[in-house]
C-alpha cells in the first residue's frame, strides 16, 4: 500500500485514481501567523495550522510536487554585532555633558516569548467512543492512521511515538520545545521523530473535541456592539453585512431556502460556528439574490419582490423609527 505525500492528506491508498483533498501550495509562516500559500486562512498556533481544511481536490500521489518555499532574507545575527562605542563626554565650562538617550548603545532586542500552550486534552481514547477508519492520531508528530480493524482490535501492541512539546519556529529554524533538533525546511520538520513513547494512539480522546465548537448566538457588528445587523437599501435591493472573522468558505452554507427565509451555517477556522435561520422582513427573489464571504464579513445581496422600504432586516427585529421614502413624492 502506498502513502500519499500531498500536504494535508498523507493517507494510505491502493487506487491511484482515488480522490485526494490536499494543499497544493507550500506552508507560510510570517510574523507569528501560519497558513498555506494556496488558501487564505491564517492562524496563530501550530495545532490550528494542522487543522486548516485542504483547499484542492485531485488524485493521490507518491511524488511531492509542492512548489518550493520562496527564500527569505537571512536575519542578521545580533549576537555578532558589536554596538558602537558611546561618543566621548565633552566638557564645557567645567561641566560634563552626557550623551543623549539616542546616542547611547542599545541592548539587542529579545525574541518574543512563545505563545502559551493550549490546555491538555484526554490522554487516552474513551473505550465507549467508536474509532472511525482513517482517523489520524492527535499526538503531535505521530501521524499514525486508524484502520477498519481498530475498533475490534486489542490495541495493546500499538506504540505511539510523538512530541509532548509545542512546535517552535524562530528565525527560520524549526523544531519542538521538547527536544533539541532544529531544521530549516518544513518537510524536514514534519519528519523529526518523536521523543516520547506511549502505549496506544490517541485517535478520538474523550470524543468531545470534534463537537467542541463554540456556538455563536449572534454575529458582531463593527458599528453596533449590540449584535444588530448592518444593512442599507435601494428601491429594489437590500445589502446586508454580517460581521464574522475567519469564516471557513469550504464548509460554510448559505441557503436561500424560501422568499422569506435564509438558512446560515458558518463555521470558522478557530472552532466557532454561527448557525441560524434568518426570517426576512419582506419576501425576496431567491433566484436573483446572492451572497459573498469576505475576510471579516458575509455580504448578502437581497433582491426585493416588492418595491417597499424595509424598516428592519429580520421580521423578528424591532422596527426602526426612520421612514425612508422611495420614488417621487405624491401630490396632496
């Protein structure tokens, strides 16, 4: 059996025509943010980085065709830089003049401290939770995959080799806080063998992690912190903005279910989810209406079925006191 080398896949396969979901671009690490060049999500922790869903569908491969990472300028080693000597103290009329603060030598800036570690998860699989096939071990650096026989197997012969520490990226070098080895390339970093061993892999844990998304009751509004939606209108259209960051475009669903109802299911890459059915103030033309997911918001373009003013976006919201006139004023 072969193992796919595509980034984000890594599954064993026999059929070369089997569908593969992966990242075709190289990883990007810049100023603490982590992501893939082929898609937009950016996260802060390494565990979140590994959880970014792949963005491309193709076929499994045993040849790594990922483009090379663009070289970056090597940072100057501050340890070898000798600060210039301070200017001599001048004497004027018998009084010494000290150099200004800008003229004094500055100590090299210390690197920023590593982000705090996430809370520990369950140390072993809950026996009452079913282990699905092709599930990857959650321990960092292990990458073992469960098989269809894992549920019925004794599992006493499993040997998990992993890293108990956190991923560490500093000035181009990559490694783990739990061991000393450091490498430059991301592929080499992913191959660093674990430094700790444990009986049995951690495929599902307590079973709560996969359902541990935070349910959002509302979306925030840049201008209104009380959770109201921002919208404006023309005689024929309503343009509404729902402000929500890090929306996962691949998994999100916006369904114009009926002329008076929109079904929203908006998961984010940081384990949050906004899910609701939005009752509209007035009916819309669902064939002509559209939606667009942007960096910090979801924009809904709703085409009215009737030329009338909307005093709210949702039918269950309080109406505004503002009266907007559409069209020419009538004669008295």
